[in-house]
C-alpha cells in the first residue's frame, strides 16, 4: 500500500508574514509522563485543512528564563564555566537562570549575574527574547546586555563555585571556535550583543 503524498509547501512572500495564520484547534491535551522538572503533554490537534495529529511537548513552569551578556569594560566580556548534566561536560557560557515569582527579566538577570559571576549591573539592555526548540518546548528566554558592572556576590544554588573568565571582544572568533562554547543560546547571545555593540559604535 502506497503512502499518501505529503502536501506541497506553499511559497509566500516575506511581506505576507504580517498576516496572522490560523492556529490548529486543540481537541484534547493530556499529561503522558512527568518528572520532578518536566511534564510531557500530548496535544491532539486539528489543523485548518481538517488534518488531525498528535504532538508531544515539554511543559515547564512557564516562569521564563534570562541570560545576561556582561561587559566588564568596553573591550571585555565575562563568561562563566559550569557543569552541564545533559552533555556531562563543563561548558563556557553566560550567566543564566529562571525568573523567580515576582521578578521581571531585568531583576532576574541582575540576580543571576550576582550569583554566578559576582557582579551587579547598573545598566541592563534587552536584546531579544528567544525560544528553545519551540516544536517541543514552550520555554522562552530574555537575553540582556549588562553594562556598568560593580562587584556584588550573592549566594545562588550552584553546587560548586563557577569559574568566571574575562574574554576580550577582539577574540570572539576564537571563542566561537571552542568546543566548550557550544550552547545555542550563548552563541545567539554573543552574536546579538556583538551586533548591538557594532551599531552603537557607528
């Protein structure tokens, strides 16, 4: 028995992206597995063309998260190196964490910066809100640039002190080439910060 052919892709112009697209209808949602941190939800969907599918997604706490690109001075970034359980390795990246109840992204970013890097920031700039694997996960992360740093250490929930590494901005290509700087959100944050800094210098 032959499988039905998939529907062809529909080319559209970039200008038509402003038009809202009709979302599929959720016929039923059910939790099919869960752990201490995550719930796996099955969504029974019906699309506008009548097709029905079951999608699975991870449900978190929907609190949101934040990542901070700290500028120690005009020519130096701050990185942290911490253990990543998913890859069982130590990874370079930027301070990050969940937004606690009652916090906004800027308050959470400053707190995480103090807990993980030992600095606060007098100036925080929103660069972009990004998602992580939106096909499976509803989590969103605000990426911030931190300037005008001052020393301040707060106690966080890390099991060991994090390494804090000043990194010269003129060595970004070297950083991007490192195998231990691989997290897509950190790479996105670095490129967004570099773009913002370049625009300010023009």
